[in-house]
């Protein structure tokens, strides 16, 4: 208990440092939130497409064409191979849909007829493809449930409208996510700085040769001593996490209460663990508690610059990002970027997040091993 | 006498240099044992070896009849150490510092509070309990250092040069504190290179040089070792070679020095020397201003044994 209490007594001596670094996050992340709130919205632009309809324009075929007319600009073209190719070459048309003969009949008969597509592969094409495939997917799903064509069509529209609404909501969320991402990425700097400063300093104080000689000669078992330090550090880490979550809510609003928000928070937790392991290691190698300050500048400031906590990673040169791979902050910030652009946590996004998290945990383990090596060397006296 | 610490053939080498060379001695219950020696003679090294803070090359340490190891926590509980360097937390107040080090041994809150108060009283720093170490004078800092080492009321106390670079007021305070600790029943190993302190404080003295024991015993016993039993100094301007030659022939005179108008006469016996020399001066009509008589000091003993001064 003595050690636990003393840990926090010493920490209180450094309260101004903690407050200073914390306010930096609030200030810069808060500013970023303001300047970033108006994002260009690309999804309102309509892609240019062309439809070659070899089927009769009735029933579901007619509905598909009308749906596409709503979502896209239909180019006015001569229906010839040459004209279509020219239009695609000059990017007057990004996406061409060939509806085959008997499409309607085959579709209703659940024969899953193939629709041929030609596309340029640019942004417009992607947008058109998204709209077209959305209709087709819903239609393919619903045709299994409904025999009546009218019912099928009205059901398709219901589903599509619902999904579009979700889409719209997500679009609003992306600006919110950008705020959050900025906040959490910037927080990596403050967290790293505070953790290194506080933990490394306190550990250096406890492990300073003069003081540790007194501890060593006392009747307190050294394992118990280490346990107390560990307990105090953990409480500190969790408290730091809670503070930064609460600040996230205050600074960025209710975006935190989404799946993405939770993901940021979990990511931050893993990062704090990693930062703590790193700080404990630093605390064990520095000879003098004043060296912690220098470490903060080198490591916290350095890795925050290199890893895109201040400047978004896409603006950083490649070689910088390559170097940044050896720093935990890189993986943390990278995960934040993925969370920002993620609507459902599955597939590749989830994979990358898991890999990044594993790397952070790997770093933590590495630092723990290094700490053990260093401190067992230190305990051996000659 | 019950021996509490037994040191046998302790040898500690740094590379080829023997910092401690085949030391053997016992510490008895309730005594203050002085380890006296010049800088670098191996006092701190001996202490750190006894405390298992240093690995040593050869030898054997027993405390309360049990071998001392880094994991002998039941023995450690009974030991208090005040190291040569001040070792306190800059971030904690005087009170919190003592509270921390006491708390390493004592878990009961009430008892701990009382012990911390007692320790502050013993070294006289109650007024400064809310001060931080940086705000204390050198002497007060030393007193805090001592309080931190003895607050848990240990039975055996090691003090490594606790009065180095301390003002006279703090020094007296510290020496009184150590007396009090002994009165309360502690056994004390006191390391110093101030022979005056040893003479005031210690029941027994071990004199170290180059890691070896060169003499040991009570201060009186040690002084017996000196050939010179009394030294008489006379301030006079009127001596020539003839007189000096005559003084050398007086009874029990071992050596005569005359330099800067000061005559120094060393005697191998301590009886009637003053009378003899004054008689001689009077009968030869030699004027003198002042005369001092000195008993030999431990410094003289050290000088005779090693050919060098204890302090440089
Ligand atoms: N870590 C070390 N490495 C090498 N030599 C050392 C080390 N520590 C002490 N020594 C040497 O061992 C010898 C004894 O040193 P020690 O500190 O025990 O002397 P001391 O009697 O306590 O002196 P002082 O009065 O200056 O405190 C010295 O010659 C010193 O140079
Ligand atoms: Mg010493």
C-alpha cells in the first residue's frame, strides 16, 4: 500500500504536465473538428451510363430501366457498337448495361439471366455499378420470395429505399467519424507523452540506485514491490483511458456511441497498454528521472509526426511511413483511419484492424521482455 | 557477550583491486562498533557486503546466527541502514519520505504514524515535516536521511558516515540521536573517518586500511598500542641545538621536534612528564609562553601503524 500511495503522490507532483498534454489534445483535436466539418459530397453527382435494352420494356425490365434513369444520367447515343466505344473512350459514358433478350421472363423464372457490362473503371463507373448492383441484388433475393411480379417490384423498392436511408445516415456519419478519427489520432500524442513522462519518471525515481538500495535492504519482498508498482501503473492506465474517452464525448459529441466509436475506444485501450509497456521499459533504462523529459520529446513527438497523428498519413512521403512501421503509433493511427471509413466490421477492414491490434500487442510483449532482461541485469549486483 | 553479527574472511575484489581483504570480526549485542578508516579503505564496501547488497568473492556473514542473503527477509526486518549518500524522494515531503521507508517494514497505520513521529523527534526535524528535501539545508537533509533509515525501530543499525559535511549543530544532534538509539537497545555499526566521533561514541573500534583490519579494541586499548603515551608542546623562541640535545636525554623522552618556535616532546610513559620539562626550562632560564599536554589520539595510533594520517 505504501508503494501504491507513494506512486500517486509522486504523480501529483507532475499534474501540470499531465494537464498540459491533455489540453493539447482538446485544443488541437477540437480545432480540427471545426475546420473539417464541411466535406465535399461526391455521392450526389450522377454517373453517365447507357442502356442497351434487348428485352421489351415492360414489367421488371421496365422498372430496372426506370430505376437507373433516376439514379444515373442516361447518355443520348446512337445504339451502335462504334458510337458506344467512342463515348466510353471520351468518358462521356462510364458504364454500359446490356439487358439481354427475355431478361424479364428468365428473371421471373429464377433462371438468373446474365447482364453484360462494359465500364471505364473510374469513379462514375463505381457509382453506377453500386446503384445497379444494389437493385440487382435485392431483386435476386426477393424473386425467390415473390411469385407475383407487381408485388416483387414494390417489395424491391421498399428495400432499396430503406437501404438508401441507411446510406444517407452513414454519409452524415463519415464527417462525424473524421472528427473522431482526428481526435483519437491526436490523442495518441498526448497519451504517449503523458504515459512516458509519468510512468518513466516515477519508475526511474523508484529504481534510482540510492533509493532502490533502501528498498532492497528492507523487509519488503521484491516481488511484492513489483506487484504494487504494477497495480499502481494499471490504475493509472485505466484512469488515463477513462479520461480520454470522456474527453472524446465532450469534444466530438455522441459519435462515440456508435460501433465505430467503440472501436476507437478499444483501439485506444490497446494503445495505452502498449504505451505503458514502452514507458516501463524506458523507466528502467534511463539513469536519471530528468531523462524522461527528453524521451517524451524524442519518442512521443517523433512518432506522432512520423505516424500521421498530426498530419494525415496520405500526405507523408513513403519512406517516412516505412520507418514509421517500427513505431506503435503507426499501427494505432492506421487502425483509426480504417475505423473512419468502415461501415460494417467485416472482410478486409476487420482483418487489417485485427492485424494492427496484434502488432500493438506484440510491441507490448516485446517491451515487457526487454524490461525483464534489463531489470534482472540491474538487480544483480557485483 | 552475545555476538549478533559474525563476519568471517570477507573478501571483495573489484577487478584486481581488493577493496575488502580477508576481514573477520563480530558485532556484539548493544554495542556501538566504530569502523574507522581513511577514504577508500573499504568501510562502505564492508557494510554493503554484510547487508547482501554486494556480492563478495569469499567469506561468510551471519546475522543472529543465520546466513545473510538477499532473501533473508526475517533478518532484514530487524536491520536499519543509513547510507553514505542521502537517499530520499525529492517529490515527497519530509513526513511522507519517512512514512514511505517506515511503511516498507510497518503496515499497521497507527503504529507507523507513531514511529514516524518518533523518528522526526529523534533527529529534531518535526518543524520541517511539510518541507520538501530541496528546501532543507545540508544538515537537515542528513537528519532526514537518518530518520528514514531508523524509523522502523530496528535492532541493528548501520550508519555510514552520517556526519560527513554537516554543521556542528546538526552533528551534535545526530550524535545525541545515536546515543538515544543505543540506550533504547539497538546495536550499532558506525562508519566514519572522524576519530573524535569514534572516541565519544564507540565502545569498540576497528581500524581499517586498504581493506584490512590493522587494529581493533576499545579506544583505550588502541591508544595503548601507541608508543607515544604523552605529547607535550611548548611555545618558546629560545632553544638551540644544545638544549634540544639535553631535552632528548630527559627520562622517558622518545622523540623531540623543534620547528616554527614550537617544541614537541614525545614520551613513552605518562607520569611526571610535565613536571620534568617545566623543571628543565626553569633551571635553564628558558622563557616560554604556553604549554600543552596531549594524550595520544587514534590519529596518532593510525599514523604509527601505517605511517600516514587518517584524514588527508
Ligand atoms: N563500484 C566500484 N568499482 C570499482 N572499485 C570500487 C567500487 N566501489 C568501491 N571501489 C573501490 O573500493 C575501495 C573501497 O571503497 P569504499 O567505498 O568501501 O571505501 P570507504 O572506506 O567507504 O571510503 P569513503 O570514506 O570515501 O566512503 C576504494 O578503493 C574504491 O575505489
Ligand atoms: Mg564510504
